C-alpha cells in the first residue's frame, strides 16, 4: 500500500487529489488504518486506484455522519447549529484536529451568549465536587453511537477538576469498554471509558450545540512518508492554531460539503489593526504545510478590507 519510500501512497495522492495517510489501529496491533479524505470526487478516485491494486478489497461506503438520537420529547429544541452557505461569517476556532479539521463557533449567533451559562450549569451538576453529582446516573448500557450525554474533557479547571461538556458518542469499542466522544459545544474528540459518561439533564438540551465540525477546503496536509502520520497531523493542528489563527479575527465561507455533509470552508484571518484579510489555505500552501487538491476550485473571496 505504502510502497518504497511512500511511492505508492504518493501516487494515490497525486492521482486523486485526496488526502491519504496511514495511522495506527489502537485495538489491533497487527493492522493499520488507511485514511482517505477530501471532496467526494477525489475520494472516489483514490478508492478506485486502491481497488485496482487490491481487487479483493471491498471499498463500498459504510460510514455516514454521526446521527443524533433524539428523544421525541426533546426533538423541537435539540439541534446542531450550521454554517450559512457562501457568505462570510465571523467564527472562533474552538478546537483543531486531524490537520485540517476545525470546530467552529459563531460568536454572532444569538444563542452563543448562552454558552457560558450552559457551561456553568453543567459544571455545577456534574463536577465530582458538586452537591448533585452523586445523584447523576451513568449512561445506560449498552451504549450506541449517536447517544447524547455529558462527558469529562481532558481539560482541567482552576480547581483541578476535569471540565464536563455536552457530548455525543462517535464510536464504540466493546473490546476495551471505551468510546470515542465528540464534544458538541467546544469540539474535539477524546477516547474514554464508558463508565465516565453521565446522562444529560432535560433542561440542558434546549441550547443548540455550538461547535460546527468543518474542514479547510481544497487543501491536504503535506506528510512525510518516513514519519508517523498521526504525529504530523497533530503537530500541524497545533501549528495552524498558533501561527495562523491565534490573536486574529476570523471569518469563514462554506464552499462545498464532503461525503458526510460536513462543511468545507475557506478560512480568512486578519491581524489586529491590519486592514486586509488573508486566506489561511493560501498561507498554509506558501509555508509548505499543505498542498492544493488537483481539481478545479472556486477561488477565495476575501472579505472587504477594514477602513
């Protein structure tokens, strides 16, 4: 699959325009995971090339976007915020992972101002030192992908307590009795034991989930075949946050959707006091951290300069 010095996998990338990399399989040391990401056309092309090399391989799609299992009594008020199409929207990047995957909050949305109040309520009810924590029941078993609950993040508050957030089960690993959690208001993924999850209170379902998972459009990370792809992607996420996003005002523009209907966006940044906006993708390519997909693309539409 990889080939000498990455020859085969580099050919697949160049032929399809998709991002292709190999990662570890945490639950089977004898196998690895082939990751393919990009626009639908690029992914299909990459799978065709892989199928040609491995004819016995079944490449039919089996994964879709993680559904949110709705309690009928809560359905009218439980929803995930979305990004408007095509227009420029003020955003905050609350988390970054997998290199070019971002979680975007919209500070201009009317419900955003209620997020701090929601976080405070979750903290009071679920922190281990809270008076009501003992009365909070664990999540019923068996757990299934798509179940909404409350989970502790790796982040720690000033009092040394783990910070709890609303979350959704993205995947289940019965072998280790653990789950992959996606945090719905602040973004990011964390794997943790099932026993850490707690049922969510009814009144905590009325605020729309604030973090929208999106991807930088038209670019794929430049990865070295002689280094761990996971480590490189983690490093790239940190670099994007520190060098291209920190301390800057940000806007995004949805330009297309991937095969799981997650938005792929142009991200624009502007340093304090600077009148002109920059396209983050163009900066990443110029810095040698990413490359453009080999496909026609809509050019960036920079927001108007600030007078």
